[in-house]
């Protein structure tokens, strides 16, 4: 079954349930799209949380054997958790065309909100990676007298 077939089947199931509940046909078209969007967002959030736990689990196992300071600082600063926040907006933006007509106002607003959220999470993630890099480099003797913090702050701007 293709993704579009699955989306169409889910939309028709939502419409059938709403008709069974007695929803009028005038608002049925918009209400089923909103419910489909809610299902997409919840699924995306679940995928993001699961990917976070999987990534942290494997990185911690890797750290046990390799003792990499940078990865440990990324775990300590919650960088992996922050990076996993980039997954849900990508998932939602990929499934939005199945939920709404591309000329729909719900589609345009949802798409803009999704990409704005992605951009904000990307900026926050980059700042946390920089902070983890600073902390990892502070522990190395050859980098202690270097102006690495100023360089990372310039990149943050």
C-alpha cells in the first residue's frame, strides 16, 4: 500500500466515523482534515520521542566502549534530545499534502508553522552543539589557551 493510499484510507475512515457520529456534511470536509492533522502531529511526536530514546541508548552504549568526551558532553547538554526535535516537523511537512489541499488556508498556515518550528529547533540545536564542543575542548590541554569560545559565539550570531 502506498503512502497516498494509506492517507486516503485514513481520511475516508475519519469521514465515516464523523458521519456515524452525526456530523453535518457542511463541516465534514474541514473537520476531517483537522483530525487528520492532529493524527499526523501526534504520530510525528511519538516518532520523535522514540528516535530520541533509540539514539541516546546507542550513544551511551558507544560511550561505554570508546570514552569520547564530545559525545558525553552532547549527552550531558541534552544535545541529542534537542536534535531529535528536528524529526517531527520533517515528518509533518512530508504528510501535510495528504491532509490538506495545497490551496487550503489550513495547509498554508500549517506548513509555515511547521517550518518555523523546524528553523527554531535547528538554531537551538546548533547552539547546544557549540556549547558541547566548547566544554569538550576545555578538557583538552592543547586547546585551553585558544580563543575557541569566542569563535563559537561568533558562529552563534
